[in-house]
């Protein structure tokens, strides 16, 4: 049907402009973006917010598509969309088509954000940006202890790494849903936290919306009607990566009050913030019985809203919530060079920013997929991962670099951290700008330049704001790196000057991170 800007319809077929490219939907589809490029010769069907999304709801998603010709599509609800040669087909309800004042990707983003997800004016806690984050997951999987956490952090500091946010991950607690320190593993949690604070670190704890089904907590919450139920009235029990659990109904204000009370008790011990894991679309069902009768997307969104009360937060799954002061991490990656590992980080981070989440983190350095750990560490990959992460809004270690790297590779990782600290004034200014405007910090070159039908995708480089161009090394054994310079003049760290649009092959070594400042 013909459609004009501002119209809202149930289903929509939108003719594509020549060379028009689109981003949006699910961040985990980032490597397939931009959609609609000339190189696509087959139908590409994806979802935004559906439980049966092929990505499994592994990351953030939003009912939003943005075009580099300044057009956008939005819906308050999940929708499915298909790109085929010459057309975009959308299936859902309440689908709105709109256009920005300028025919660019930035124009589309600004128009959509202004209408549907305006910025809050706030950013997450500055500590998430000023130093590296140190997560215990890969070093102490399922077995964090007070001694282990202190030894892990002390080793990082002694190896020359700066203080940062320490995230104590899975199984610090008595049980899932029983959010108290396990006294056998953490005999003096307040003392541990005081020590970490004295070392200049902040402390976050991992949690999930799950409750172990045979616990006293589950029985109490069920009796109070605070758990998700099945249509027959029984408590819903779902299988997730750690087993089978009941689910806290975070659409219920009483359930939220119960959880925030548990977290307040932890804050009284000195805990500074929380990593809100899970809450994935795949964890919920359309027929779940909740306080607000929310669909899976609504339950996912309700979990994310909890983070608004905690400036020191992290999420890996989210529905909508664009413009909110939430730290968003990419899902666990395998320790590989290709499109599922290192090469996925840039396009997925770009997608993250374009659906309204500028405060992004590209997973744990080296990859946070625990199943890959037994294969050993590719030291060159670890270095390139650290270099890429150092020039993201946030960077997060889990494997201890001083334990898994030799002297030369360790020095290269420390140099990447030093570069981040050197550029920190720029990064913090960009964080403040993102809080004010909602615009991505990490951007596709297409966000800066007008559409170029010959431009390849997905992106293998990015800009930070509109002032820094970053082209990390993504190939093993590389001695050169091809850099595409957007329009304007760019000056390298060595003083070399490049004028775009242009493409240049630049020499690289293990310690090289090609980056350029707009002249």
C-alpha cells in the first residue's frame, strides 16, 4: 500500500531507494547489516522482539529500522521484516513510517529518537568508562571466592593495570534468587569490598531473574504471587543455561520491591552496583501469566527498567529502552577471528548504538564464551581484541592478561589500555554528549557520511563521535590494514595526514592500533 511519513499501519510494504541500506532490529543480527544493500540477492527475513528470533534474543533489540536515506520504521510492538530486492516488507501492528529532516542515517536516527526514545540526559556511572572492567567469569567460572576475587584483582594491579570496576559473576550467592553471599566462599564480604575500595575499585554483583525451584525463597515468592505462572495457574519453570528455575515477575511492583530490598541489603555491605544478566526474550512465553499480562518483550523490558535505579549497571539483553542510562554488553563471543568472534564486534556495536544504546561494551576481551576456554589462548587474538575494546565506550577483561600472555603480548595489551587512558578526556566528553543527545558514541562511517552505493558492508571500522576514526586490526598475522577515510582531513597518531574520501593501506605491527583524529 502507498504510505506517507507519519502514517501508522498494521502491515507495510516499502519500496527501497536505489542503494538504500538499513540497520536495526536485533543487535545479534549486526553482521547481516546493513540490510537491503545491493549485494543482497535473496530474501532476508529477521525479527525484532519475537521469541522465535533466530538470534535467540541473545542481545538488545528494538522495534526500529533506520535507513541511510533518512527514513525509519518504528512500532511499539515486536514485528517481523523481510528484505528482498527492491522492497522491505513488515508484518506487525502499529507500524509507523517516518523520515528525518536530512536524508542520512543520522537524520533518520534523530527523527526516530526524538519521537520514540528521547535521551534521558543521564549516563551510567562514570566508573564504567574511566577504567577497565574486571569480570571474574572466565577466571573463576561458577567458583568465585573471597580469596579468589582478591587474588585476581591484586594480580591485575601488580601487573600494571589500573583500578576499575570489579564484577563478581555467577555463584557468589547462596542460590539463584537467594541474593546473599555464600558464607562458605565469602566469609567476610564487607571486608573484601572494603579492600577492593581501598585499591581504587568499585564492586558489582551478578544476578538473574531466576529463582531455584526447590528453595524456600521460591516457596515464599510463589505464595505471595510474585512469580511468573503458566495459564493453568502453576508456577512456570524454564530451562536456562544453568538449569531449571522459576522466574520473578518483575512486572509486579511487589516483586520489584522484594528484589530491590534484597539488593539494598547488599549495598549496605558496600556493593556499588549490579550486572543484570538473562531476562532474554527466549526466557519468556506469549501465554505467561504476569501482573500486567506482559508479552515476552514486555517482561524483558521490565527487567531492564530495574537498572534505572542503579547507575552502576550492566545488561546483555534488552527490549527497547533506547536513550536510557544503561550499560549494554554484547553477548558472549567465541575466541575466534571470524564473523562469530572478533569480526562481529564492530557491526554489532554499531547496531547497538543505532537502536538507542550508546553506552556499549564489546564482550569480555578474548571472548566470554566459557566453552572456548579449554582450547587455550590465541595470544595475538587476545591483543587485537584488547585493542578494539580499548577504543570502545567500555572495555572489560575476564581472563587475566598477565596469566595467559607472554611478555610481548602483555606489553601490547598494556599499551592499548594506556592509549585508552590518553583518549579518556575525548571518551568522557562523548559519553556526556550521548547522554544529552542519545546519539551513538561508536558509529558507522555511514552515520557521518551520506550514502555511497559502492560502500561495502558490514563495517570493519568505526568512528568515535565525529572526531576519531578507528580501524582495528582484525586479521591474524596482518602487516597492513586497509583504512577507508570518510570525508574530511584526518591526522594519525604519527602525524600523517589523510584526506577523505580515500582508501589507504597502512602498515601495522602487533602494537599498532590505527586511529586518526579529525583535523
